[in-house]
C-alpha cells in the first residue's frame, strides 16, 4: 500500500499544522537533517509524541533505550557504520529472532538488509533519536551520526530508491500528476485528437494518482466507459468516444505482448510503462457483445511493504502467527474471499522466513510480486504444469518452505498435507468465509480428518474494510440498541463513539480513504482435535475455539470501530458470516 510521507501523515492526524510542515521542509532543504528532528527543534512536536505516533500508525512497539541494559554479546551483529548511518541498535536476541530499535521502523529496505546480514527474523521497535544516540555512544563509545538521508522524513513503505531520501519537492513529472489529481472524480484533460498512447498514459496517471487497484475499459453500445476500482469499489471516471476503441485495444495488446489480430478469444498479458516503472500492470482482454473489454490490474511494487508488522495484526495475533511460521513443519492457511488481501499476507510471511539459510519455493497463478531470494514458479495448466505438478517437482528440490498460491482440488490438498507432515513448512490460501471453515473445506475435499488435525498449524481469516477519511472524520449518531445489534455488549456501548467520514475532495466525497485488514487467528488448539476427528461443522469448531480464546472477524472489526478507524456498517457488511453458526 502507498503511504504518504510521515510529515504529511502528521498533518492529516492534526498533530502539526500545514504551515509547520512547510517551514520544516524549507529548513530541511537548506540545512539537511531529519524532518522529525527539525520539527522537534522548532518546538511544534515533542519526541514522545512522535514516538507514540509512529508506534500507533505502523503497529510497532516502542522501546526506551535509556532503561534497557544492552547485551554486549550483540555487538558483532552490526557494524558501527551501519548503526551510525541508520540509527539502529540490536536490543534482544533469541535463537531465531532479533529485536532492533530504530528511529525509522518502517524502512523495509533496511529491515531486509538486516535479515540477510544476521540470518535472523527482525522485529522492529521504535525509539527516540535522543535515546538512540545516547545508546550508541554507550554501546560502541560513539555517537549516532547525523545522516540527513534517513529518518522520520522518509516515505514508509516506499520503494528502495525512496528509502533514505529526504522529503523534498516532487519532480516536474510528479508535479504534473499532482496538478491533475482529481477533485471529486475529474479526469485529466486530453485534446480531441489525443492518440491511443496518450489515452493509456492519462488513464494510468489518473488511476495511480487516485491509488486505484484496477482500470476497467468497457465498450458499451455508443460509448467507451472507463471505471476504476478504488478501495474495493468500482467508480466511473470518464466516458470516451467509441471511435477510440479499436486503436486503444490495439495499443494495450502491443504493450502487453498479445496477439493484436486476435479479437475472438480472451487474452492475458503484462506490461511496464516507462513513466511508471514501479507499477507492474497485468492486462486481461475479454470479447464482449460490443467489442473487447480490457481490465488493467495495477501492482505497485514500489509501494509494497512486505513485513508482518505492517499488516495491522494485534500483538497477540502477531505472536501466534510468527510462532507458527517458525515451527519446522506444518501448514499455515490464509482464508477469505477474492480481494481480501490474502496474497499480501502470504508474501509478508514469506519475507519473514526469507533468509540465506532457507530454501523457499512457491507455485503461483500468477506470480504477482517477485521477491529476491525466493524461487517462484508460474503454473501453466495448458501444458500440464498445475499446482499439484509444481508441488511434486518442488518436493525434489530440497525445500524448507513451500508456498502454494491456492488449494483448489484434492490432489493439491493431499500433496500439501503430506509435505506438511514430512518436515516442511507449507503456506497456502483457501477460499472460505472464515478460519474454521478451512478445516471443513479440506475434509470436504477428501482429506482425512486425522491428517487435517495433524498437518494444519494455524489458520488466518481476513477481510479488508475501508478506513474513514482522516480529513473529514466526524462522530456518527448510532443508537445504543444498534450498537448492541452489531455486536457490542451493553456495557461497552457507553464507551464507544462511532465515527464516519462526511466526504471531502481528498476522499472523492466517499468518506473513506484507503483500506485496512481485520484478522481472526485460529491456532490448532488441542480441544479442536477431537472435534475435527468427529467431523464437526464449522459452527461447532468456531464455538469450541471461542472457548479457548479465539476472536472472530466480527470482534476484530468491532475493535477497529471502537478505535475510530472504520464504520460499524463497513464491519457489518464484511463480517455477515459471523452471524451464522
């Protein structure tokens, strides 16, 4: 997910004003240094406020280095130069994990570098710059260096090129994109004689500026309709002349290496556009009644931050997931409908396990993101390379971790289960409505219950809900009875103030901007084993798990409502299955 620069996030959260940010940016351009440090020196922000803000925004725990006794045995894990340059310090080490204090805990490039250098799973913690400099002086007898290229002015979750770059004015090309940013749902102005290439560029520019995930170009009887999927919902942005349709489809086919003469069969391809090198674009053509329809899926590689701490898991849930991933064998399943963020969770789990000591192999359809250090296989069913065939081949590749994009049939499920039982870590997805439903789905596929109970270590259920726009957020008037009907207890409603978005230009009048994941984490409790052997229903399994402390998707969503992150209606719409069973 793309995130704004931290400075702009502070403004959006009303921690600082726009005027304060502009003054700080001017000083940063003249003097260099970290934006956070400049704001603190200006007196508009305290270190403790910045620390708490970063912790809450990115779900990373805080650490007070002044109260920690740093372990001398950790000195050799990082060079003095690296610690000085990035203001990072090792805090605690276990057999497979290393907790590190960082001034910028969202720097995924640095986290990946530390993971490869140490061979350990890195758990970031956020510390103040003052504490960090004193700790480094104590730890190595040196003060932390002042590197203006790294700190609170970076764009968390941005590409490796952007990490380490101080916050500065956008380039002229970016200024053009910003000037064409939508007010409501406007579209970049194009001349009447715009070429097909110009139209493609304008569409991509608009969609990327809006942070859309898909572009739909649909021929109707008399017009060419363009819609984008924004925060999970399709929204029209422009009607084009039907005369543009042939040249536009031809241009997309050329860019995507498709057969330009084929108009009767569906085609799939991929393309890159020079103006947007960070975006990988999947193109799907489908012949319809009034001509070919094109759907462009925008995969922003630069904006992807594959780290478990960025998923939004509660700390207890994160501990359950990391413990299951570190187990030397067993299956971890991620469930949910299409478009619920399962792929991002799987890739984040793979990145967590991605060390030089691990042989990780994946079989996917398609390979959405390319991860350095992982062997990824694209299936081709037309030549017999199915999920099951790929899994069989991988078992001869001496794997430590195997990821299956989706368990679709009995053969794939059987091979994955056997791999999990014979000393491999297996990750995969299932299209079920909740975590307990994954168990019954495997049994329905023909897997024996005793194999399911033995092989599955943990199941993650998830949904994506829209986040309330921070620029137009206001209290929502909901009666206590309505809150009780949603799922709050009668005691809770007194302390709940639901919020909603009024609608503004920043959120295109929707009241929502961006999405967040809500999770339910189901470990394989001992109490579940007997129920599974008895072929209990998903509802019975859920009831048994709740007695052990299992928290459902509805309960996770209500926590987000209580924090003012999303609306009660949004949670209700995405978790209706919790009312069943």
